[in-house]
């Protein structure tokens, strides 16, 4: 990837932050859909591995990323 592909003029940053926020919402929706599918599959899966997998999946879903916080701050600045 060329660094020039990542260039965004300063006045374009709020729009980019908004786009990133929309993508985060979309990905969160997809993650919930996947979790529903996994829950249906897991309903018959009972083992220590199943419990560990579930705990890991839930911890990842709860963890906010630094990038998302930055995107929300930039988006809040958008006039």
C-alpha cells in the first residue's frame, strides 16, 4: 500500500471519522449476527473448550478499541 493512498485533507477527517463510525456499527451488527449463529451451534456443545471459547468471544466483544474512540472524538467535532 502506498502512503499517499492514506492521505486525507484536514477538512475530510470528520467525514472519514463518520464513515469509520458507520463501519463500526455495521461490524458490530455482523458480530451480533455471528454470535447468534454460534449460540445456536453451541447449544449442543458442552465442554471446557466451549466455555473457554464463549468467554473469549464475549471479552473481545466488550473490548473497545482505541481507533473507535478516536473516530468518535473526530466525528463529534464535525459541524
